[in-house]
C-alpha cells in the first residue's frame, strides 16, 4: 500500500510507479471524487484519446422473459 503526505498547502505527490502505470503527465487534469471516507483521483482524458478503449467488450445483454 502506498502512502503520501499532505503538505501545508494541502498538496500530495503521486508516487512515480503509479504515475508511470497510469501515464500521468505534468499539467494533466484530475477529477477528485469523494466517497465517504476516501478520495479518488481520476485522470481526465480527452474524448479523442478514449476512442476504441472498449474494443472487444461483450455487448450482449441477457434479458429476463417478459412478464405477462
């Protein structure tokens, strides 16, 4: 488990291996999401770069028989 320290300016440093794994670059925007007692940082990607990221996903939906 990684830990970071909050600076007096309320800043944190994302560890190098996490930045490299997620390909986070300086100046990149992050969305901050609050879930109860935790904070999540989600990189904001441009729609153009998201094209095709779901390629190969199974889109079939199993539906229940209609009730009469």
